């Protein structure tokens, strides 16, 4: 069945009744002009290949979503292998990104070597690059999971594969146990033999931040978004991922806010500060507009 664009009524229903919420949160859940409609899928795009049932806020809240709480209230990033100065996202940037977008404490674990006794590896016959078996990484993360971890995400510049007859995989996660591994290798133009352009570092950083926030959001049981052009849209290829904004739409924002319980003004202020710090000017401007809308200034 082809994807059908949601109408206004369906979108309002997905956001849900906001009576009883604080004024600022109600405004944050009112789209205004700041959100684009979900793009109609072209052949090869995620929604032309995958049928997404859609997940409104009420459905999400009724699905017993994974939430931080008790002693399991930290996000851990576990770097795997080398992160060269000029060829990978900065780990402190990824930490600050997750801390802002989830309003939780985020810690970077000591870097793990790609020890071939621990992780199965192979040379990909097409790219001639080394690849690490993603399942081995998930097992390792589970065995070494800190007791206070809500989730542990391994991040790596190594290419990954999920099983022998697959060419590669961008990442793999286990929602049940809260572990995942994501490779940024294929976000680097050099992986495909292209020279790194002037804006390469910024591009790689933005791609890495987007994949990080998207994948951690899945750890909170957020399904793919079918309501707006949103970070939680599914993506089938790099151009589709690049086109996605880094922000959550009102439906997805409501889910995350419900689970983490943050103050929405502080949330956007922290995200604004993050984008300013790392020179993501366009994103900072968007957040600033959103804050003005919320605070009525
Ligand atoms: Zn996804
Ligand atoms: Zn969304």
C-alpha cells in the first residue's frame, strides 16, 4: 500500500490532547510554521519500500515505552577503534549533542580496541576495508554495561556487517537490552574514494549527530515518524538522511518529553547552546525561532 500523507486531523490526533499541560509545553506542541510536512516518498526512499504503521503519542504512551528511571538514568557512548582527529566526529561533540537532545547525563567510556580475539572481522570484498561483526559488539556491550546505564551506544569509524552474506550495515541495536552500535564510516566521503571537501568535517559531524539522536530515540521506544519531516523519519539512503532535519516534530517531542520529563524551554535552550558551540548556525536559528514561538516573544 502506497504511503498516504497525513491530513491536519490525523496530525492533531497524533499530537493528542494537550489540555492540562503547562503553557510552554502546549505551545511547543503547536507546530506553527516551523515544521515541514513529511515529503512524498520517491522511488527508493524509505516510505516507498517500508510500510510504517505510524505511532501517535497516545499509542506510544500506552505501549509501555522504555524510560530512564530509578538507577538506570545515564546514557553511555562507547567509542570503538580509532577516531582520527581529521576523519571522524569529535567524541566531546557527540556527548554534548546527546546531553542536549535527551537532557540526561552522558558519559564517554574508555575507547575499546578492535581486538580480533573479541570481535570477528573480515575484509569486505568490494571496498577492501576491514569490517567488524556488529553482533559481537552488542554482546561485548551487554557484558560490560554499567549498572546505571539506560542505554549504551558504541560509535565507530569501522565499517560493520551483521552476518556473512550481507555487504554492510550502518548499525544494529537491541531495544530490549538497551545496547547498540553505529558506524560513521560510510558518512565520510573518503570511504567511497572521494576527496574530502571544505565542508566535509561539518557534514560528517552533522550526519553523526543525526544518527546518534535518531538511534538513541529508538532506545526510548520512539518508532519512525510519519507525521512531519522529522529526525525520526526512516531513511533508506544518505541523501534521504541528509535531507532530514535534526529536530523532533511535535509528535515525537511529546513522546520524549513524556519519558524524560524535561522542561521544554530548558531543552531548547540547551540545544541552542549546543548548536552555537559547534557552529551549526542554521540549526541554532531554527531553535531560536522555536523558543520565540514557545515563550511568546
Ligand atoms: Zn530508525
Ligand atoms: Zn516526528
